[in-house]
């Protein structure tokens, strides 16, 4: 099967962390991206949920306390 190059732009720190995890798993970044691409093609979807981060109860409470504090200090 013919091979081709794919170039992506990624944050330097994210790349470094991703590469480190791949190495720990015995993979190259190329292999990890290939696994991802094959899974997308096989399943015909992104193989994980993509969603906005929804704060948990503790975070919501902290945000509300901060907002209340800011309103009192105005």
C-alpha cells in the first residue's frame, strides 16, 4: 500500500506530552495517529465523545461563591 505524508500543526507542549505517552505505550506518534485514522474509518465516526467541558457540582459552587463575592465587593 502506498504511503503519504500528513502534516499537522499542534501546540509544542501538547506534542511533547503526546509523544511521551506514545513512547510509554511502545508507539510512535505516527502509529498512534494511524490507529486513530483506522478506527475513524472502521467506525465511521470519531471514536470518542467530543463535548464542551461541563463543570461539576464543586466547580459550579466555587464559581457561584466567587460571583457572589464579586457582587458584594462592588
